[in-house]
């Protein structure tokens, strides 16, 4: 559950800060087009085969928003560095959120876009 959310604008860049259950914090550098794409995904406005979009970055790493198969949950994941062939996959960090909670947070971003 998203318990806090905050948007700060610097030109075309937006810092999207969210706290999840008061225990995990994400600071995502994003933009209006990326946030609009995320809203479209969560509203079901994209092609049915698209279930993951980039929401922004955390340092040099992409942050992805994925719609879960149940349609009610989303995953927010930082795609971390490749750890080489000794391990399966790459490092990552993330959280699972409700679709409604993420849509509500992104609705706040629409207000920030209007004020730019």
C-alpha cells in the first residue's frame, strides 16, 4: 500500500517519491510521457500484450511498472546491475502494490503536469 507520495518538478524532469507501507521508499526520476504511459497501462488503454512499461530511473537503473496477471496488483521494480553468468538474472529491488493505489498516486502526477 502506498502510504505517502510526493512529486517535485524541475523542468521536464519529475521526482516521484513514494513510501510503501512506511517501510520501503522509492525515489524515481521520471517524466510526463513516462507517467502517462503508466496511467495508460493501468487503465487498460494499451495493447493487451503490453504488461510492463518503464516508469523512470533510479540512478543508472531503469524502473519498471508491471501489471500482474490478476489485474488488481502491480509490481514496481528497479532493474539493477547484471551480476554475471554465475547467477540467474540480475539484481533488482521492488514492491507489489495495488493497481488502484498506483492509479491514485499517478492521478496526483497529472496535477503536477498541469502546473508545469
